[in-house]
C-alpha cells in the first residue's frame, strides 16, 4: 500500500449552513412510489409504509404484485449522488456473491443499472429481508463471537472487492481547545433554551462535566501516527443496521445475522476504529451508556481472530474512539444550533457512556485488547 497525506479524523461537525434533511425531507408521494416501482418490473404497487428507523434517508416497505420490497429514497447530501450510490451497490453485490449476509439491490430498466431517478430524487429497490433488530446486550456470548467474526470477514472481503487503499501518513485528532470553545457555546445555548426542560438541565450538567474532562485529559490527545491501519469499512455498523433471522417476537435462540443493511457510508477509515465504535453502540446499557465488557471482550477476540486487526490495533483504536467521543457534540449541535431534535433521545446514554468510560478507561481498553 502507498502512503498519502495526513487526514483529519476529528468528530464530524454538522453542516450548519445546510437545512436538516433525511427524515425531515418531504415524504415521497404514493404516486411517485408507484412510478418508481414500475421501473423495476415487479408489478403494480399494493401497499407502501414508511420505515421508521434511520435519520439520513427515507425508506418504504412496499408490497407489489411480485412480492415485498424495501424502496430507498436517497436524500442525504453526502450520499445522494448516482456515482457514489452505484459504487456502493457494486460492493454490496460483490459481498453477496462471496456468501456474506448482504442483500444487493435489484436491477431496473433505467440505464441497465440499479438506481432509478424520478422527480429529482434517486431510488433503489431491495428484497425485503425478514428479521428483527437485536440490541447487543440481548445476544448470547456465542452470538457476540459470531458478530465479531462477521465484521472481521466483512472487512477482509471489502479489501478484495474495493479499490486498493492508500495509507495516509496519519490522522489529525480533535483539538481540545476548539472543543472546549464549542462546549462553552453550547452550554450558553442550553441555559438560554426556552422552554428550559429536563434535557436542558442534563445538558448543562454534562457540559460542565465535559469541560472539566477536556482540561483533565488534554495531554492525552492521540498523535497523528497512532491510528491503526486504514481499510474499507461499512461505516455505520450498529444494531439498527443488522437484521437477525426470525420474526419480531421470536425466541433469540441461535439466531444469526440475516442482513447487514445501509451501506451508504461505505468508505476507508482506520478499520479497527469501526470495530470499537460499533461495540460502543451495540453493547451499551441504553439508559446509562455503560458497556457490557464481557460481551465486548468476546466480540473483540473474535474480530481479532479473523486477522482483521491485532491487539495493538484495537488498543490504539479504543483510545482514539474515546478521544473522539470526548470531543464530540453533534447531538447538541443538532438540538441547539439547528433546532433538530431527532437525536435528543440518544443524548443521555451517550453522555453517560463517556463519563463512565473516563472512569473505567483501563478496563475498557483491556476488554478490547486482551
């Protein structure tokens, strides 16, 4: 692999100049859904229901004469362009051909491809996968092993089906001084928010705590050269993008992953960091944010056993993701700077996890690396 420039790996800051999109975009009229479906030759549309999960794009469960499907409308500015969507679809088809649980999009008549354009929007149609979402703390330990193995195999397969990656010389991490400035600005917004409610009070408490943590840990900022190797990743590997076999309400049993969904953020990044980031979303207590470290250890050991990363890579990734979270404020930026409240329910557990992680840093590191 060749080497290129140093890249930024700071937490993503929302584009405050852009209006909120995704599930706040206008719904797709039924007539449009029917027209789009005609391009896939699956027969007349019978029913169409919005899919509730997801913040960035719109999805519909549609029933046509030929069966049931997932129709996706791409509205997120970062992914709603044809070349990027086509590249993602090709990777999904290649992973499916390798036997991995990825449902590729169906072909349409337009341009003999998989993307249909209508009314200025882009769409894709996928088979409907029967299954249910499971939070990581619902998984048995063997299922945690299987999930780590699956992610490792996906990472390895992506290296085979995507273009070679140039290794950057390093990744710049967030500057704690800039983060402290942002925290103070958001703290002022929280105090002035009207009506001032329970969440604003929690935000005020957590941001005061965050300023103390930033000052205490400023010297632990990761150096650019400490990032683990870069490789192709799913980009958004978490519970809502995993479907387990079985209908909702069925017994967990030995259910396996039936489909890995939503490949919109497919791209290169420090690969072990995706494994760590996913674990913090999968194996957290949804009230306090604390991680189930027994499950984390099983998942991490299985991921490493695939050869996707070493213990040293996971240790570096754990430190860098911890630093990322320490400097991350996107949920509060959505709330106070964009008046977009869709991420509000995620904030209490996220803020709680960071405070807990700072206290249990060594135990978390050990669970990922040993």
